[in-house]
């Protein structure tokens, strides 16, 4: 067939008119064979020796010209198959011939776009889409884009004329235009700026058209288009950031964003009947693509860049659009409410920023009037459930702004919606609003309604699932924390429901996570504890004993942990007599990672709450509970075991602290096993777990631990040397604020001890060769794993250096600021009371390390100044500032 194409192409150039006409007719027939495969194969195999499939011969210039013309004519063919094949052929040819041998190709394609013919536009868009992906250069971009953008805008406005794929390609090309423009602006800002400003109106028009593209029934098509829209919004961020936020551009973009947050009819229909979909789609952090979400993302971009300017633009836009929707309502427009719902959605999305800006008089907007004359009118509008629900959520987002009277009225309306209103949008929105009211307001506002809330929420637990079930459970968690005595009176209702939900979803990670929080809340309620734990334990223990599914067993252990943590000390007798034996037996025979990790945490709290009882408990063979715990630890420290015991160190530390003299006989063997296991450990979390055993001990028994490790032989290596090498090599990767504090302070105490056995140990580090040919090891600092602290030998000659912080520059110092907040208290407070009472826990690590280095320099502790004498000037400056408290 390739030969036939070649022969007819040759005859088409003949001077013999009859031969030429016959050849042209034949070429048209060949072109219209199935999938126009002939020209495609011909171009792939014969066009250029630079292509992968080339077999020759290469046609001459005149034949190539004919093929180009034939292929281009195919873009206008009524058959979409022929247009697609022709576009493929042109793309293949263009990759070789454009621009040198086919310079007018882009002009021809844009001319096709201007024709208005859907067929010609479809064919040309397929070619342009490939063009912008692979062939066009940055220099050519600036020439093509001004001609192309108006045509893209027309295509995007022509919904119903062009196919969704044609419009989708227009969006994709527009996205590529933005990306190229942003790249050019970064590389050549002065050259591209004059080109950018005149085009902003066209950018704006296209953005408007992109956001106008509504939901399509076909889910696949909708996802493709919405995904492209969102990508366009993201790609355009640098364009907004280069605008000054003044003039009409910002207001126009804000108007577009808010306008296209309106619900589509398809969304109204779906959300009215599917609570799970409504919950998932209405979440501010949803991953589901839609025009509404793309518009919210666009609004966030504007707020990130323009702050108060964007908030004022939003305020003006919302006021104008609400007024316009009121006019539409007066004309009996059935969709008038959609714009008001979108305005409340937009303002509520930035409620914190909006409220602060108004209170600081940075934004002019009558928010009080909005609540009194607009929002409250809709919280009881049961005939407009989506607007009713949005009004309720909106009020909760501004809960702290409301007067006491308004707050009480809105909460009453919210509770009423949960109990009595049947519409999904209103009920779901009321649940979300109630969480906000509980989160932001004093409990005195919601306390009068706690019984109503619990009753209303409880009735929903049996009729919801998936996303909506999680929302109901989260709302219940807020409700039971309002007043513990009221909650205790409803334990007989709440307890069975919570347990039943868990039994139905024991392996659903999200649901189990919320159930665990509920268990902890109920377990910490002294008035409800006895009834709840007696109700829950039989079910949980049964799961552990049968051990049919690992995920369910691990979850059951987690829930038991909640009951142990919340329980009294000592625990009720049944815990140690019945639950502990089942748990420790399971851990001794099971190898599942999640079971062992959750079990280690549970055992830790057992030891914390009732170590005395565990020590006294004895099985029929005479082994005590403490013997079994030590047996599990010994098993986990065996070299043959996996490194899944990430919380083993916490368990050992707790055991040492609580067991006291009972563990003294086995402690040396236990520590030797931990040090030996450390030698071959690979996993960072497991290494940290083992190191922390020694770090904790060193805080209270430094000399004893050092003495013990120094005499320990581990496969020919000194135990102290082994520990310090592994410790210092991994310290920078330790996780957890408390653990990092323990590790840092323990290391500092090791250095301050001055023990010659410590000073004589060499650890991994960077070698520094000084002018005097001495070689020194420098140790890593806590502020950055790749940054080292240096110090000048002559302290008397240090000078003040103008630099904001001894830990500067900022990019070198990101860890310490994350360890502690401004008050020096840890951000992620551990709920272990032993930790909270530990002085190390309350230590301000920044102040401690500053004092440590200052002391070492001034007192020249253990020859500290000499150890750091030949180091970089920039590091010397850091330490000078540190010592001089600058």
C-alpha cells in the first residue's frame, strides 16, 4: 500500500493532465481508507531518516508538498476519523518540517480556527494540542499566543457547538500558554512584561469562559474538564502574583470566582439524595474536582497574594451579588438562592481572615447587618434546604462574632434542624455547624441543648454510613464533652451505639480513628467509665482471643488502650486478671506489625497504671505478669525478630521507672540485649526506640550507665563506643519533641561529665585538616544536620557581629523552632502524665542549648574551645553571637 501511495503522489506531479487528475482522485480514495492509515504509514516509514520507523526511500520536496496539502485538507473532512488521522499525519510531519520547511503551518491552523466551522476547528485543535506539547519553542510562543488566545476564548464560549473534547483541548492549550509565559517571565522579565499587560483582558475573558463550563452528565468527561480547569487555575498563580491587586482586574477575577461557586443542577440533584456525596464534596479540603472547587481554589490564590485587597473585593462582590439575587427572587427566578449560597460559601471559607479584617477596620462590610437581615432569614427556610444549611454553617463560622442573643438563636435553630428537619443538606450542614459552635463558643451556649444534641445525633448513627457516618461520630464526640454528668446519663444510649458502629467497621481506618477518640472521651469521664468499660470490654477481649483478622485485633487493642489510659490507678481487677493475660499471650505468638505496635503501647499503660498488680499476678506455672512482659521484650530484642517494635523503648523505660527493685536482677541482661540488638538495627524508628532506653537512664544514672556500657563487649566492640556512634549518627532523625529533648540533654550531660572514656571515643564526622596538619572531628549540631558550630580559640578578641540570630541564616535553622513554641512548651502535648511531670518535658530546649554552649565556651569545659579552634569564620560568628547573647 505504501508503494501505491508513492506512485500516485508521483503521478500527481505529472505534466500529463489525465494522469495527474487520475492520481489526485486515487489519492483522495487512498486517504479515505479506514482510519486514513495509508498517509499515516507512509509518513512514518518514508518521511525522514531521523524517525524511528524510517525504512526509505525519502520523498523529494515536491511530493512532500503534496502530502502536506492532502493531510491539511483532511482536517476539514466531515468524517471525524479522517480528521483525527490527518491531524496525526500533520503532527508527525511538523515535528520534522516545521518551521524550516513548513513555515506557514501555524498561520494555516489559526485560519482554520477563525473559520467557525466545528469540523475545521476540531481538526486544527488536535494538531495545536500536540504542537504545544512537543514542538513550539519559547521564542515562537510570543508570536503565536496573541493570535491564538482570542480563538481559544471563542471556542470556550461556544458550548453546544464544539464537543467537550475540543473545548478540553482549548483549556489544555491555554494552560500550556500560561506555563510558557510564566517560564519566560522568570527568565526574561523585562522583555515579557510589555507583552503581558495588553493580554490581561484576554486572559480574564478566557478564565471567565473556563469557569462557565458547566457540569456534564458523563462523569468521565466532567472529571477531565474540571481537572483541566483546576490545573489552569494553579498554572495561573504567578500571573496573579505579578498583578498589583489594584484596579478592576482583581474585582473581575473575584466576581468570576464567586459567581461560579454556584451549584449546578446536577449537584443539587445528587446532593439532595446522597448524604455521603454531599459531605465529601462540601468539605473545604475535598479532592473531588468541580467548577465550584476550581473557583474556591482561585479565590484562595487571590487571598494569598492580595490579602486585604482581595477581602475587600470579596466583600464588594458579595454585597453586589446578593442584591442582584434579591432582584432575581422578585422576578420569581427559581435559582435566585444559588448566588446567595455561593456568596456565603465564599465568605465563610475565609471567615477568620474576614472577621479580623473587619474588626481591624481593614475591610468595609456590614457583617452585623448581613446576620440580622439576611442570614437569619434563611436558617428556618426549610423550602430552600441548601441555602438554609449554608446559612447555619455560615453562622457557626462566625460564632465568636455573634452577640449572645444571636448566638443562642442560631444554636437553637441548628439543634432544631438536627432533630426535626429531614432534608439531607440541612441536616448535614447542621452537624458541621454544631461542631463549630462547640469548638468556638463557651459551653454555656450549647450546654442547654446537650441532651437534644445527643438524642438527635444518636438517631442518625444507625442510618448513616461512610463520609456522613464520620461526620455524625465527630459531632457526637463534641457533644459528649459539653458536660460529663449529662453524658454519663446517656451512656446507656451512646455506649451500645459506638460499640456497634465499631463492630460493623473494625478495619475502616477513618471510622476507627473517630471511634478511638470517642472511647478516650468516654473512658476519661469518671461518671461514665464504670458502665462503659464493663459494656465494651467483653466484645474487645473476644476479638483479641479469637484473633481472626489482624486489622480488627489491632483496632481492638487500641480501644482497650483508651480504657486503660482513662481508667483509675490501680485498674479494676478484671484488667490484670483477664485482659492482660490475653494481650500478652497474643503478643508472644503473633508477628503482625500493627498488633505488636499497638500492644506495646497498651502494655506501657498497663505498667503505668497497675505495675504492682502485674508483678503480683501469677499464672498456673508460677510465672508473674512481670516475667511475661520481660519475656516479650527479650523476644523482641532477638536478632531474628523484625524491627516492628517501634515503641519497645517506651515500654522498657516505663518498666524500669515503675518496677523499681523488681527489675534490678534482670536489668543488666535487658540492657545488654538492647545494646546488642542496636548493633545490627537498620530502621530509624527502631534505632531511636533502643537509644532512648539509654538516654533516659543517663538523665538519672549517668555514671552507672557509662560504667556498665564501658565494660560491655558486643561482638568485639566496646558497648559505650557502639552506642555513641549509632546515637550520634541517628540523632538528627529522631522524632517527637519529648524524645528529641531527652536525647539532646542526655548528650550534653555526657559531654559535661568529662569522663575520659567518653572523650577517647571517635565518632563519624567530617575531617578537617588544619594549617598545622592536625586532624579534628567535628560533631553535627542540632539546628541542622549539615551545619556545624565553629568557634575561635581567642575568646577575648571576639567582636560583636551584626546578625539577627546565632542560629541564622534562617534556612540553616528550622528544627529548633519546630521543637518548641514561643513559651518553650511542646506543641504536640503527650497525654502521658509521667511525661508531663518530667522536668525535661518542660525544658525550653533553645534556652538550654544556648546556656550549654555559652557555658562550654566561657568555662572551656573539657577543652571545648581548643576542640573548635580551627573552624570557619561564618560558624565562629554564630557562636560569638550565641555566647554574647545577641
